[in-house]
C-alpha cells in the first residue's frame, strides 16, 4: 500500500480517493504477484479487510496525510468502536475518504524502495499498474476482467450500465 500511494497515476496524482478505489488498485496489483488471492467477492467487488486494517494502521502511525500520530500502545475504546463501525458495512458518506502519504510516509516509501533491488522492482511494477489502471473506469475494468469477484456485488448492474454507457451502447 505504501508503494502504491508513493506512485502516481497518469494525471500525476498520488492520492487515492475512496476505500473502494484503494481496494481495487491493490487487488489489481496482487493479481500478478500471488497464486492465491487474499481478496474475495463481496458487496462492491473484490475485497480484503486487511486493506482497511492496513490503511487505518498507516493513518494512526502518521504515514497518511491528516492522520493522527500515536505514541504506541493499545488502541483506545473509541478507535476500536470506529473499526467495528467500518467493518459493519457501507455508510452513506457525502465525501469519500482520501488516502495520501504524508511527508513521513513518502520518506518511508522511498527508504523501502531503495532498501533492496526487489523492492525497487516491486515499486516499478506498482507504478506501472497505477499508471495503467488508476483511471475513471477502474471499477468497470476490474468487474469486466475478474467477473468471479463480482458475484456478491450490490452494484454489479450499475457498474455494467456505466460500462455500457462508456462504450456507447
């Protein structure tokens, strides 16, 4: 996730707007890296709760912009309840959460990338995925490319309609 947020899309943006977009980008990254995906079909297509947990951990550690840094120790009761609410399902939010590395996060990503050749190669791959897939039609492309991950989707018909409109059907 850190390397993904360190890379930019074709428009030069490093921030990812919305947890669904972050989930889908990490899903695409994983598809060529592992034999057995940790993602599964869920309400909005491919999903892995570890993505949400990792984003929360990065925010709490101060690696994401506007995240509050914590000195360590166990999470507070309020933080635990926030996690429970996040896992309870989608909420009607007027504005999607933005995921962007803070300066500290970019420094950590760069240290990781330079720590050995394997991480530098992984970063090159992640950057290429980000440039190719982080487009307005990301969701439609993921649904079309990996249909088995859309079996439980609550928005499958809506995504298919958008895909049809984009193609002029």
